[in-house]
């Protein structure tokens, strides 16, 4: 099926918003070290851009969970594909995600991470689709709230493509 990509958020808009979140995190964590946990693969582009703009000491770790197939619809199944390398015990952790949609992935993930005893645990997402929420998730830092449309770019994929787009676009099926 052929598809078109319509620009929803330009590269400039996304960059400016990430700078603002970086400034906010630098302020909120002044005097501390922040441990960023990136949810692969979608969160990776956002993580890099965000980490560059944080002025307090930063450490990074990565994990991979799957909740979607090659479809645009949630399967409701959350599976840990790759766990973190390091313990998060007593660390100030921020989970960095590409998008919160139904909230299934994040509610599961945050509960699991909370059990590991971090000093603090917050969630930072580039995009939020509040209209799609099935499970309540507390988001501490949000880039943009967007309407219920399937988006790609800046790490987000459609069937593993378009992650490399430097902007956020809506997939329009013909
Ligand atoms: P949730 O568990 O429904 O909140 O799903 C979160 C995950 O679904 C995200 O981390 C993405 O990988 C994927 N996802 C949800 N909406 C979109 C979208 O619009 N475009 C691309 N991936 C999406
Ligand atoms: Mg994701």
C-alpha cells in the first residue's frame, strides 16, 4: 500500500521544544546526576538530542520492549527484548520515550523499573496522544501533544521505515 508523509512538526519546532525540555531538566536536576533510560528503537533519536542539551552530568542506558508488530495497531502484549545493562538502584532515572499512545507499554515498564529501587523515576516523552489512552500514565515531560494520527520520523517508524526523518510526519494511506 502506498503512503504519503505530511509534515506535522518541522525539524525547527522539534529542536526548539527539545531545547526547552533540556533546559527544564537541567534546572530540575541541578546538583544531581541524571540517568537516562532510552526505550529502543523509537526513543533513540530523541534521547541523543535531549542528552546533548542537558547541563547536569548524564549517564545512559538502553532497553527494548515490544508491544507492536509491523501493524499500526497495539497488540497489548509487552515483552522485554533487551534489558538494561546497569542497575538503576538509588539513581535519578528519567525514561525517554518516543510516544505514549495507549499507555500499555509505559505503565508496564514504569512499574517494573520502580520495583528496582531508583531514587526517583520520571517519564519524558517526545509525543503524547492523550485521546488514545487506555491505561493512565503520569508523564513528567512532554514534547508535544498530538491528535490521534499515526506519525513517523524522529525515531518513530512505520514498518521499520521513516525513523530517520528529521521531522514528525503523519502517514497518509492512499
Ligand atoms: P503504547 O503502549 O500504546 O503507549 O505504545 C507505545 C509504542 O507504540 C511507542 O513507543 C511506539 O513504538 C508505538 N507507537 C504508538 N503510536 C505510534 C505512532 O503514531 N507512530 C509510530 N509508532 C507508534
Ligand atoms: Mg517506543
